[in-house]
């Protein structure tokens, strides 16, 4: 099943969103490219990265790039489908690096629109809990909500994943 | 598109629920009234109020009322549509003011049902994170969940918003 | 309306998921059995248990079992429908008792599949807030997400509840 130009897969932590997105990419018929935004600072993240890599299995080209996704996206060919996993870790890197969120978001969206292959973005829903008690977390969830809205506005297909099951919010599930 | 008597727009923080609700009100054909429940205690809330006001633009009648919405709702005419933004800040004001939640909720629902114009209520989903570690937050999310259920039971139309996109939970999207 | 073999009812805190699940069980035509996993350690939980019991009303057979649900499920007859309320408290008991999550989950799923009457499981969505700042909460929400995915994969019907309203994620609402 061919994928449209831009797909957003939204979900909570451990919702199965990455596995769902990987299946979409694998079923697109194009060569799968995994654009990993995680920065490994501790054992917990190292374990998660290893677990996700094993889950994906062979056949993927993996590019590790925590911040500037422009170059990687510019090199994608029409015969490839790229999975950005995930926008939440990318946004974390933007904010913790004290970069401008609006500038980096606009640059990312421009790169996504210009990409020659289909793009699938995985992102977290983080706004459905109680108000966090620290200002950085509140800033982060506002930025994450805004980023999700901006990607969703550009996307042809938006799917929320809950307990591994998809719920289509925009477009038609291929 | 005319709106039914009562619409509930649910969503997480920064989900785009207010912008979505404002569009509903503007498209209702009635004169838009904004019933603001925010109390400005700090710069963060002041910035949010200003940002929302700019987003709404001109044409709205704004009423600021943190707690007793009955008088404002009683003055709405059949040629107006009123947006209560939001039930979450209203509930915060009820709880922080140490008022009775059940009494105030019943009074609010009575006022909404008696209102002569269509009412749109914006409210937060706050129960899909991890259990908060303080009792006030747990009390708040239980009260918020109960309030959302009560409004939803009265509502003709209930829409959840995620990444700016609507998902109809009850009724038909106009 | 007869229920399929396994139904999962997902929702946030105070979303109305238990009341919704109880109605499903009552409408199944079978004798209702309530399999309660709560352990009462404090007044807050005692109050919750009492409130839920009053909400259910008479007519239910109640079994209290915090951890090993196998025996209770093995005793269910084809003329009964059993409600497990809830998988989240069960998982809390597994983790706080320092038991192996994977082993206990597999045993639970085996018991559910072997149960002679329809099973309805209530579980929480806990992954849509900001990342918790303590490791145990992060471990818990990962385990909860994984458990929800595993139950959902086995289930014939999966319903998310928000503000008391159902959203079907899998199967057909009976």
C-alpha cells in the first residue's frame, strides 16, 4: 500500500505507535529508512534504542540525527520511505539545547515538504495528564501540542494509536 | 452551520481545542460571546490569556467570570452563541476557593440548560497520565472526569480534539 | 446483547470506564461476576471501593483477588460474565510485589483465553501525560502500555471511554 506524502502517527508512551508506524513504512513498498532522533545519555535510553532496533529487524537504513534533519531528508529518494522516530525526542533536543522552537519547527516542516519520498512522523500525545508542576514540563507540553498541530495540518494522513490499535483522525488509512 | 443547544469540546493541553471551539462558534451564525473563566495570578497565565485573545480576533463580546457563570448565561440571547473557555479553569477556581464541587456543578448545568443561545464548553482531558503523587491533583482529576461526564451526558454534540483534529464522540458534527 | 469472548474497556482516570463496562456485563444476559483487584491500603482506596460497590448495586457476585486471577477465572461458568476491574491495579500489585510482569501477564492471558464465560477487562490509559520524573512511574507506564497492547491483541472488542462515551477501536460494539 503506497503511503501519501506525509503521515503522522500519534500516541502515548508504550502505545505501540512505533511498531505501527514501522509496519506502515514496510508495507509502503519503498526501501525503509529510519531517522532516529534519540540521544543516548543513560542506560534507560540505551535499552530502549536497542529494543526498538531489534523490533525493527534488518532491512532498514538507520540514520542517527538528533537535531538537524534537513540534510538526511534532502538525501531521501523517491524509492525510499523515511520514518522519523520521533518528533518528541527531536523537540526535547531542540528545547534542551536552548534552540528556537519556532525556527526549528519551520525548518523541519520545510524539509519534510521538500522530501522526495513519503515521510512518516511518530510523535507523542503528552497533554492529557494533570498540569505538570514544573515550568519546563509545561513549556514542553505546550510546544509538543503546537508541533503536533503543525505537522497534522500538513499531513495527508493522521492516525492515533492506542493499545496498538489505530484510530484515523485525518485522511484515509491506506 | 447552526449549533445544537450544548456542545462539549474535549482535549488535552495545547491540543487546539480552543481554536476548534472558536471556529464552531463563529460558524454558528450567531454573535459570539466569550465567557472567560481564567484568573490571572502570574505571567504565564497572563501570556496565555493575551495569546488566546489575539487568536480570537475582534467581533467577540468577552465576559470575564471565574466562578458564577449563572448571571452571564442568563443574559445570553437566542441570537448569541456563548463559548465557556474553559470548564477546567472554572473547576480549578471552585476547588481552590474551597467551594462545593457538586453544588456548583449542578448550578452550572442548570444555567447551561436554561441558556437561550447555543452553548459550547471547552474542557480538558486530564486523566490519561500516570497517577499524580499529590492528593489535590488526584482529587482534581477525579472531579474533572466527573464534570466532563456530566456535561457530556447533557450535551447534544461531544467532540474530542487531538493535534487540532476533531473526533466525534456523540451526536453529529454540524 | 451477548458479549464476545474478550472485551477490553480502556480509559483515563474518572472517564466512566467502569460504569460503561458494568453496563456491558449487565446487558450480556449472563450472571455478573465482579473480579476486584484493588488492595485497600488507605482511606482513599477504601472510599473508592465503597463508591464503586454502591454504583454496581446488588446482583453481582464479587470476588476479591489482587494477584492470582487464574483460579477465579477457571471457576467461571458459561452462564456468567466476569468483569476484571481493573488490569491497572492488578499490574500495580504485580510490580509492587516485585513479581515478574511478563510471566504474570502470560499466565493472566492464558487464564482469560481458557475462561468459559465472556470476560470484560477494564484498564487505564496512562501514557498520554508528560514523562514522569521517577523511574518506577516510567517503568509502570511502559508495563501498562505493553499489557494494554497484549490484551487488545487478544480481544474481540476494544472500546476507549472518554467522558463516559465509547469509541470503538476494534470489533463491533454489540
